[in-house]
C-alpha cells in the first residue's frame, strides 16, 4: 500500500526554516503500531495523520471535518500546533479543499483552522501556567537547576494541563544570549522522569515598539523524543496567556529563536482559548510504501 506524504515547514513563509512536519492523508486509519513505525521512519518532530469524517467522491476537496492524530518518533502526543498548521496547509493548498474553515477531531477536542489568503489561524485551548507548589518544587528541584541553561531566571511556572515548564529569563538577558544557549537535553532527562514535565520553555520579553516581537522563546522536549523543537504551537498556548497577562495586551507577535526560527501571532481570547496565526510552505511530496 502506498500513502501520500507531504513535508511542510510551518510557522514560516520560507523553506528550510520554521518547524517541519510530515502530513499523511489516509482514508482509513491504520493500526497504532504502524502509525508509530511510520513516524519513527520519517523521524520528524511530528507526523500528522488526517482522515475525512465523511466519504463522498471528493472527500479531500469537499469535507469540512477530519480526524487528526500526531506522533513524534517515539510516542503519540495530545496536541501539536505546527503539525495542525501543516495539515491545514496541505488540505487548503495541496489537496484543493474548498472550505474556508476546517474542523479537526483530536484528543484535545475539536480544533478549528481558518484561512485568510496565505495565513492560517488555529483555534486552540489555552494552557496558562501557574506557580509551583512546594511538592512540585521538591520534585523538580534537580530539573530547575539546569532548565535555564545557565542564564539568570526571574520566574518559573508550570502548565499542568500541557506538562510544560515555563522559565522566564531575567530582563538582563538578551535575545542573542537565548539564541546562543546550548542546552544539555540529556541532563534534563537525567534530572526528571517526565511525570510532571514533558517540555521546557525558555522565554524572554521582547521590545516595546509595535514593530518588535513581544516575546522570544525556545522549547526543549526530550521526554517526547524532541531535543529541541524549532517552532512550537502548543508551547504558545502557554506563552500566550502568560505574556498577555504580563504585558496587558491580548495579541502578541512571537518569535521562537531556535536555529531554524519561526513566527506566529497569538491572540488570547476571553473564552479560555487562543488563536495561533501563521504561514506554512510545502517543501517535499512523495509516497511511503507499507
């Protein structure tokens, strides 16, 4: 059996930047072991499997609702922003879907993608971070010693819904320092077993001008088989609520300053959700034989 495979760079308009994801359209879902094996073979941070909810003669072009699952090379994850953006891009711009709005049934509920020209907006649940309680501080003491990469820290919070640790760097740190940081991801894993934390977000306040980014970040998730994720939608469901409260503004221009780098606009809504807006570009198309 042959399946179409698309590789898309998400949260960027330029190839070879942003976050690459594989997207595999399937009319019928394969067994979980096969999905995991294919994801390991492709060895990207995420592989998305998308299936139309209804049949018909032209399901990829006409269907407005799909099931969607995401796999890293080692395990299935409950939420992935960049692979959802990549999936919407493939449906809208590669498979000719005629809808302006798509719904995805996922393990994180129904997610919505809307297009406006080349921009795609994802409707995701917000995952605001909260201060650590004493028991969490004790359990994460070893991780906290290395989670900053050696840079000074002003705040540490935990998003319990997404298991992401947010480390706010001190205002004395620069974007260049965050970009140059060398994280020992093996040490992260040695310090914590992944029971409370599945990913570490390092973040820094941006500039005050409207032309500037409002925040910068990097994201490390070795517990999910991802040493560093280039641009992370799910991390911005944590960053958005945090920086929106800190800066007193609902809409944020965000830059993830990994070596590949990528941009998105995060809009925090009053209903416990966030809108993640960005672009994507197709870089490869082919087949995989099962």
